[in-house]
C-alpha cells in the first residue's frame, strides 16, 4: 500500500504547482504585454534617453565663451556605431545650441525653440517619417533640453519600459506570488477534501458489512461516475456473497442428515478398530459441518446488543466441555478475577467462540497438561477471556495464518480449520480482537472485548 502511494503522483501537489505556474505565467504575460504595448505606442526613441544621458555627460563640454561643444568621446563613438542614424541638438536655457549627426530638414527649424520644451514626442508629419523626442537631460554641466532621434529601435523601447516600470510590478509580484503559493494549495486541498473523506470511508468498509455504500453528495461531479461504479461493484459483490452464504448454509444443513444416518449405521457395527475409525471420521465430518454452519450464522448475527455475562459464559463452557477434556487426558480449570462481568453482546455467538477455543486446545494441546479458562477485566474497562494450554505450541510461521478460514497447522488435524477464524469473526463483530501467544510450553489465546 505504501509503495503504491509513493509511486502514484499527488493530485494535490500537481494541481497546486501547475496552477501556481499558470498564475505566474499570466502575470509575466501581462507585464510583457503592457511593455510591448508601450513600445508600440510610445516614441521609438524612448530607449535612447538613458544611453544619451550617459554619452552627453562625457561628451558635452562648454568653451570659455559659453559655447557648447561635442567631443567625440569613446562612448559617443560606441553609441554611434550601434545607432548609425543618431542625431541630437542640445540647447541650454540661454538659447545656445550644439548639434551632432545629420539633423533631418523637418526638425532644423525647431532648434531655437528646444529650450522652451521640457519634453515632447514628435512624429507623424508629412515632411518626414522619422520621429524625434525632446527631453530634459541632467549632465555634469547642468540641465539641458535635448532633441534627438535616429535610433528607432522598438526592442530598446521595450527594454526601457521593462526596466522603468519595475517599481510597479516587482512589489506586485513580491506580494502576490507568496499569496498565490499559499492560497492555491489551500483551495485545491479544500476542493479535494471530499475525495479524502471518501477514501477514508472506503477504507472503513468491511467485507462483511452489508449495505455499505460511498456517498455521492458533496463530491466533485468528475469523481461521481467512479463512486457510482464502485458502489455498483459493492452491490454485485454482496449479491454474490449472499449466494455463497445461502449455498454454504444449505450445504451444511443438508450434510446433517447423511451424517446422522452414517452415525446410526456405524453405531450398529460390531466393536473393533474399524468401527472406531469410522466413528472418528464421522465425528470430524459432523464437527466441520457444524463449524461451517456456525461460521455463516455468525456472519449474519444480529443479536449483538443482548445483555451477557462473560463470567457465566466461560464457566458454562468449561462445565460443558470438561468431560471431553478429561477423556482426552487433560485437566481443566476455570478462573475469574470478578464474580460477574456483564456487557452487551450475542448470547449465541460468544459461547460458540469460547467453546471453539477450548475445543482447539483439546485437539492440539498434546493430550496432557492443564487447560485453563480465565476471565478478567481489561485495562480499557472491557472484558477479557483467555484460554491457555500446555501443549507443544504453534510454530511462528503459522501463528497469523491460523485465523484464516480452513487453515490447519497440520493437514491431518481434526476439524475443518474454521474454529479460530470463527473466534476472530465473533470478536470483530463485538468491536474486539483476538490475539495468540505460543511457545514450546503452551499456547495462550485471548479474546478482548471493548
């Protein structure tokens, strides 16, 4: 089970990280889309401003008479190599100007007015297809108004938009992403909670719990067909199980008559070894039929809420089976820590369970020693019935298997292998459990009821 769970991917984890990635991708797409949109509608020279500011800070100078000059600095040459059509006009507040590059004819007449414009986006004229921009640029010599163009790179505009808008989207991502990674797993977990509850209910369905079905209400619509199919499977299994029960009970009933006839005929035979062997075989066959009938009756037990006294049940079982135990070579005793230990249970199933334990001790206890039946109160407040013998014990590899139906430690042992299975079934029906301890000096079987 654990191996299968580790091999199967977690739907909760898969949905959580996939939805988180989708959200991140959507946010990234929105940011990129806005930047692309900005690059399309803004001047293509927007990306030039930052680089031009750096270039002018190095290349722009002023003569002693106040005239502005442009020095062919390394940065300017590098920028010119990247943007071959680069041109610009620099103007100070006194109206002095200096230009660089080939100024388009349409923009030459604006040189005297650049100082009056703080920023502008100039494009769309009939005289020229080239766009220009006017910005106030800070340099080491002060603030100048610069009209420039010749670098219509949409990619640089996009990068500029992406860089310039980071104060907006970085805090947004910093706040929203942790919230998403925290919220999405909770939302997914809440959506899958119904499936988790469904799995717990499915795990609690017992093979002999008739009429158990998984609820369809409150589960996702996509899972409902699977639940309906599972409920249909349970119904078909129950139908086949009921058929098997009827067959086994009918077979056990039908076996009683021929077994009784055989018993009568054998009783009329002359005494001898062959007669005794036949009597033993018929007794074994009769016991198997009775155990099979008891097994199916207990599976349909409905009298689990009747008042019963565990002390009285154990005492009466010892009294009934004492002659059989003594005839087989045992001593048998009954012990109880309390005078009475009452609880609710089945007055028919519990005596059969204790009787099966005593018969099992008689059959496998080695025909010597003491068989002890004791009753005590368990630490949890329930009842405990213990049957112990001093026989050779059960090998370790068989101790868990002896509770399986029709399992026998030795193939030729007396009985059909239903005794301990019936005991386990009775204990489970009463909300209890049965355990076994065995060694070379004896076996101890405990029925513990809540």
